């Protein structure tokens, strides 16, 4: 009467092992993904160092389309922007021609952090820009004054 079905016990152990492995692997992975998503859904802290630009077409307060383009300026690459700088004795100036070219034709450029040099170049090239009041892209779009 006190017979133990070892096959059932072994299947129960296997089920427990699979459940434990699932929780050990996937819970930390999904929690880690939230940080990646948070980073991807925020505006870059400094324009020259962002990996890509987001272009949004908005009509009558509604999002029509969105497009992402890699930032062709060298600040975000590992080697920095040294290809743009001159000798260390000279004034530290570098060209933002790549960014200016990418932003030509936009109605307004929103940024979170930007150096004075790029601001001056945007003004000289008649590119309308404004400091974003929010860090998350979704909040910026929701609060646009159209």
C-alpha cells in the first residue's frame, strides 16, 4: 500500500527543474530588457553622441510616420571625433556637416543637450531647433505645440 511511483517522482523533479531554470534565466533577462527599452525610448543626452536621429512626420497633431537614420557624425563612434579636430595647439573645432546635411529640410529639431558650436551652425543654416522639455521621445511628441 505504501508503494511510491518513482517514475512520477522523476517527472515531478524534471518539471521542477525546468520551472526553476525558466525563472533563473528569463526573469532576469526580461528585467534587463526594460533598461534597454528605456534607453532606446529616450532622447540622446548629447546630440553629437547619439547613434541615430528619429524623424517624425506629424499632421494635424497625429503621427503619420517615423523614420530612424544613423548619425553620420563621428562623435558616437569609439574613436571619437578626432578625425575632425585639428592639432592640439589649435582651437578645438570640428565640422558638423554630416548632422547639418541630415537635418536639412526638417521643420524643427528637438535636442536635449547640444554644444554651442552645433547650435551656431544650425542657426547659420536656418535649421529651426528647440531644447526638448522631456527626455522620453513619446512625451516630446505628446506635448508638441502644433
